[in-house]
């Protein structure tokens, strides 16, 4: 009887801790959203970081964290966050766009092109905007002269 009581207590404790962790992750994510809207990039980045710690399966939290890191010019860290987001959800077009931007900032146009192309495959409605970015990359790589198709 004592064993069953202990087992029930352990299982109940585990069951109660799962929602608390999810709630903490949601709270941290919401705080990140609020801080980002208020322009507190460092605060938002810290909150999104907490959200990824509390819920390491949150592709959205990793995507937002990568965005904040990119704004802070932490390109390598942002690429890692976007990779993590894509690893969790290979159909996360926003993470591919963010990764493309990070690669643009690092000057790696081939990887930027690949990331933007994947975003367009996932979300075809964005193709015209992505085509503009790809055309800009072409001019930077000297493939097309500015003002000429």
C-alpha cells in the first residue's frame, strides 16, 4: 500500500510539472512578444531564450529568438536558432526567411539563395517578394547589371 501511495505521488507530481513547464514557456514567449513590440530587443531575446529552455520543441520561440539575435547583429547565433527551428519544423517558412537574411548579412549569398528558395517553396504566395531578394543577390554577385533583366 505504501508503494502505491508513493508511486501515485510521483506520477501526480510529474503530471503537474508538465503543464507548469508549458505554462512557463508560454509566459516567457508572451513576455518576449511584448518586449519585442516595445522595442526592448535585449529583453525580448532573453525571454525567447527562456521560452526555448522551457519548451525546447517550440519552433516559433527559436524563430523569434533568431530574429532578435539577427537584429542585435549576432549572425552566427541567429543562424543556429533558425537551424534549430527548421530542425523542429522543416516547413517553417519564416525560419528559412530569417536564415536567408542572416546569410545575407554574413555575405554567404549561395546559402541565402537556398534559404529564400526553400521559403518560397513552402509559402508560394511570398514568391514575388523573394524573387526581388534573389534579383538583388544576383546584382551583388555580378550576375546581372542593376537596371537590366
